[in-house]
C-alpha cells in the first residue's frame, strides 16, 4: 500500500495506464495483496481516479492465501512455509483478488471455505496430509451480485486458482486447479445444495489452466468451456504470434510465460448462455504498439475483456 500511495512504483504506474486504457465497467484484479482494513484497495482506487477512471464500488474479501494450516503440505519436513498455507502465501492475504466496479455490488456469497474433500467428485489425493482441513479455493470463489442501471442483477463468479505446477508426482496443484474450475460446473449442475446457481451468471477469473496446452488437467477447463449453461466468447489478441509446438490457437492466449512454456490461455470471462455478447478480446496488441511496454511491466497476463448488451426486457 505504501508503494501505491508513493506513486513512483513502475509496475503500479504501468498498471494504472493499462486499466485506464481498458476502461472497463467491471474489473477483477488478481494477485492484489489484501489487508483487513482495505487500505491498499482504497489507495489504488484513489490512484485510478487521479488517472481519470473512477470505481466507486469495490470488493476484496479475505483470501485463503497465506493462512497457516499447521501441516507440512509440501512434505519437505518443515512447517510454516508459503506452500504449507491454505493457498500459497508468505503472509495472510498475499496475492488476493480485488473487484472494482462502476455499478453497485451486492452482498457476496463466499464459497472459499468449502473443503476440497467436500466437493462432489473431487480429485484430491487420498493420502493428502491436510484432507480434513484443506480448503478447495487457493485464493477464493466469490458470487457477487452486480446491479444494473435498470435495477436488474447479474452475478459475477470470480476466482483465482493455483498454478498446476510446483508440486510432485502426486500432482496436488494440478488436481486442485482442475477442481477449482470444476466447482463452477458443480454449481451450475445443482450439485452444491447449499449454493444454488444464480439465474444470470458471468464467470470471471484466473483458472491457470489451458484447455489444450501446458500443465494441469486440461479436461477440467475444457469441460467448463463446453458447459451448456455458459458460452465462450473466445477473446482474441492481435499480437500475431505463433506457437508451433502448441495445439491451441495462439490468438486465444492470455499470458506469456517463461521460455519453454510460452503463451497459454489461462484467464477467462464466460457469460451465461442467455446473455448477449457483442464483442470480446485480449488486450494483447501487435508489435510496435506503445501499450506493449506497459503491459509487459504489469504482468505476464494480458487483460481479457467481454462486452455484454444488457438491455432492459421489452414491455408486453
């Protein structure tokens, strides 16, 4: 929060320019550190307002990242490390989520306390050392009502999952990332009796899974993309890159990782099938665009955007 208030951090300055250029009505930021009083979120909103974009409505629930479990989750013989927390984190709240909106946000339903073992048809390792206490959500799973100007509501289903790497042959992180995506499919299928699915839903977040390339259970994301209650707008970037070793269309990539991994599609906005999508894209411009420098300074992930036509229903 001190870096935001100081106004001289190059990454933050670049992020402010990117967000101002994006000019979204609703924006989910992942990897945003959480503090109990919400000071960092407030300071960031103030900085955005000074840059010309105002988000009067904000939500930043406490994430699972950094919450100690008291167990040796990575089985390295040491306790209290970042990988031993409910979600990877050196301190509680590291790399949380921040939802910014021009439209009013209603009371959120927080599914982040759901135990991984309690998810129907989960893929948790049977010998996991924290089976009785491990939460499914690495960061969080939120259901947030968004009130439209005409008074109707749609619900944002926000999440940020673990990368499906940095584990061993048990594939704990890969299994978890897959189940973090499949939680939404379970919700839509009515398999979570304590959490009924909203009528108008928009999934938005970081699954860290590509349906055709990279590490992790690709079928989990493919299942979600093909769910009949959802639609995939297939947002595309204009970078013109090629990925000869990959099966997926590189125009759909949303992140560019280190050499040996390359571009992957890991960030998503999936509206309900009943909603009217008018446009979609990835803010990943071609070579020579000055915006590229700011994007590269901000994150290896590039912003994904979707435009929805949310006209009021016609009177009979």
